[in-house]
């Protein structure tokens, strides 16, 4: 028996050009979004909440018994420092609201900035007391190690000349 004959006029179906362009644009947009999310996650993962995060990360490099002992020093100072940090954030929000208001209240803005400077001075005094207490409980080797570790893990600052 003979095989059925196949048509030699097979029409090849192709997607229209606009569909390919849309597909490539969609892919590029998705990669852009994924890149932005990954960048933000990397940034926030490495942003170890300021000095407290840097110190906590360093303490994790020490032997467990030293980490526990030094974390106890940190925890003793937290109840004193946390409310001042919260107060500073609140005052900064108030100052920003006053600054952005339609009608500038110069006296209120100046008073808010004076409160902010007072709170910032109190947090600096608290950190000075905390660092003195921490240094007193660390060995000389741990203190030197912390300075070296901090310099090694510090993020480069942006130059103001740019």
C-alpha cells in the first residue's frame, strides 16, 4: 500500500513580531524587578542596624562563653538606650513635619531642633557609658580584634565631592 501523500505546502506558523518584542520587554522588566529586590535584600541584610548590629556580629565571632558574657553587658544597657533612640526618631519626624508645613513655625522648629540636640547628647553619653562598660569587660585582645573587625567590615562612605 502506498503511504498517504503529505502536503508539501506546510505553512510554518510564527508569532508576530510585536509578540516577541513584548516577551523580551516583559523578561527585561522582570529581571529589573528581581535585581532591585535582590539589591534591597542584600543592602538590608548587610545593614546590621548601626553600631549595635556591628557589635553583635563581632561578638558572634568570639567563643560562646565570651559572647554570652559580653552580650549580658549589651543587654544591661539596652533598656537605657532604646527609649532615647525612639525619642530621637519621634523628634526627627516632628521636625520634618514642621519643616514641610505650608506655614513655617520658626519658633516651633527651633524648639524641636533644641530637643533633638538634647536627646542626641543623651544618647551619646549613654553610648560612652556603654562602651566604657563593654571595654572594661573585654580583654585587650578582644578590644583590638573588635577595632580590626569593624574596620574590615565597614562599608565605604560616599565622598561629598561626587
